[in-house]
DNA sequence: ACCTGAACACCGTTCAAGT
DNA sequence: ACCTGAACACCGTTCAAGT
C-alpha cells in the first residue's frame, strides 16, 4: 500500500489557499464567543474552529485586540437602525428592543464594551441614526444629549442585568463569600423571592417595557 | 567576607509568616486592578504586589475566579446602604449616586459583572436594603420589581458609558474598522460633537441627574 | 500571497517539598 | 501551618520558512 498507516491523531491537512477572509475570522470569533463564552475565544481555539493554524489568522487581523473590537462592532451591526420618520418615540422603542435582543444573543458583548469601546462603522452608523431621529423631531442639542445618554444607559444596564441573571451560578460562588451567609440575614430578599419572583408569571424581562416607558416619558418632557 | 557577592537581580527574601490574609489578598487585587487595569491582575503580578510567591495566595483563595468574585463584592461594599427612613426618593438618589461614584473608582467592576455575578455578602446586603426601602414605603411587590430593575439598569448602564468614554483610544482602534471611515459619513455625530460636546460646560456626567430623575419620576407613578 | 512550525515569554494551577 | 520551586498545560505573538 502506498497510503500511510492509520494514525490515532491524524494531523489535519494543510488548509487550502484563500479559505480565510477577514469576515470569516470575525464571524468565527462571534460564533465561538456565543457558543463557548468569551473566555473560550482564544487565537488557538479560533484557528481550530476555522480549520487553520493559529498564525494564519494574523494575515487578516493585527492581533487579538483587533478581533475583540471587530466582534463588538459586528454585534452593533445587528441592531435596528432607526429612521427619521418623525415618530421618534416609535423608532427609538424599536431600536431599544432590538439592542436588548441583540445583546441577549451575544451577552459577552456587554462586558467587552468597558474595555473595548473603540467605535466601529456599525456603532457609529447606529449612533448617527439615533442622533438624526432626535435632532429632526424638535429636540435641542442638550435635550438630545440627555435623551441619548438615558436611553442607552437603561438599555445597556438592562442587558447587563439579564446577562448576570443568566450566568449566576450558586455552586460556583466563592465559598469564602458564602461562608456564614444566612438566608435570614436578608429577609427582604427572601420575602421578595418567595412571594414574587417564584410566583407564576414573573419574569425579569417584564420590567423592560416598564422601565423604557419611564425613560421615554422623561425624554418627551425634554422636548 | 561571609556575605555573598552583590547580585544585579537579588532574589527577594522569603516572605515572613502570616504576612498574608484573605483581606490583604482581596485588597491587593483591587489595588492592582485600579492601578493597572483588570488585564494586569494576574496571580503572578498580584503575588509580586503582595511581596510573596504566587503559590502563597492559594492558601487564602481557591483560585483566580474566587478573587474576581471577591473584588466585585468588595466594590459593592463601598456603596451607600439606603435606610428605610420613609423618604424612598432621597435614599435611592443617594444610593444611586454612590453606586455611580463607586463604579467610577473601579470601572473594571462593570465589565466583570457580566461573567462574575455571583452575589457576595456586600451585594446581598445592599440589595436587601433597597428592597426594604421600597417595600416599607408603599410599593407593591410588582412595583418594587420594576423600580429596582429600572434604577439599577440606569445606574449600571450609565457607569458603563462613563467607563467606555474614559477608555476610548482612537489610536488603538482596529485599522480594519477605521479604514474607509469618513467623518462626512456621520454628519449628525460631527454636528453634535462640534456644536455641543466640544462647547464649554459640556460634560457627559451632566446627564446622570437628568436621567435618574426620569426613572425616579416613573417609579413614583408606580406607587 | 498565504499558510505553517518552532520558539519565546507569558498565564493559572498541581504537586511535592521546604521551614 | 504557611510559604516555596519546579513542572505542566495552556496563552498571544515573533520570526523564519515552507508552498
């Protein structure tokens, strides 16, 4: 036989030429972060995911930081871009819901924003559209500044809280913190959990529309 | 001479016994994250900071994850604990301002919340106090849930935006994202920046009180 | 031009060993 | 009991080398 003997750990074949593109690198990184969490997004794991050796990736991006910037902007690219139709409230409600849903699909993005806020095209495009909606419907520059800050603070913060709820892991809590912790030390939490959170029909997400309405009412008053 | 010859890189002496405690480990980790950023918080750097060998730390904490849980809770420990005085609005205003200031001092904490939300004693204590303020001043359980979600979403989100603004680094933006980017593609951002953001007296932080008032007004209406 | 292997300076963490 | 050194399996990234 001219074929080599079967190998328990066969080394994968050399990747074909042009199997990689910048977009495939970014999309693969988003996939990996979605599936395995942001900590699992290593250059080596991404290379395996893309069926390539680690160093091939460096032909398309400068380094890992550039990938982190890029996947944050890729997430912004999924968010609805509001239009200056004249109904600012309707448009910003749709955009806020879309932002929340998008961050819910990619919860790691919220945590990345703090250290990787370098704006990309998608982020700037969405930002510009929101400003356009406000400035064409009678909001002054100061009112626009306050309105924008309030909406995004609420939406980012709500998405952060939802991400937190999804990753709470009691078993993983530091034993040093749990030691000596006692349910009776927190009677209001216990009461709230038993009488409200654990009742049928409760869902944290129910508070999104309520809170957004508060913010939008406040913004309407600035106009 | 019985002393060894001078060494260019003298190995530091063995650390004295009981030089470490759990609290010193946690406080050292907070210092390091504050001073050098969360990425610089490695077990080895922390050991150097504490003048100890890396493995000594493991006598006080199970692993690095436990340290991350602990420093998040240490941050919550700096936040004002509201009291059930009857004036819910005043108390929650004070707590919100304190939370914002605290996260401003430790901006890395916002990013950690997404992956390390395991509640510690300080977090639960503050949480319990906020619930107590609301439940003793006439808020129903559902109203309390909405109020709490809205306040914390706004405060976390605002702190996240402030952290983002402080770490924007145009020079560090991925060139792939900046390539072909053009100021004239974002006319509203340009207009907003020139005519408002760059004018004297503007500060992003000015929007905090405005936004918080929107949320508190909305909460008052739930009562 | 595009992909790769070897190597380097880092990580977190185990384990056995000092004092 | 508390601190340590050596070692292991990982990282991101450089550089020179294949095709």
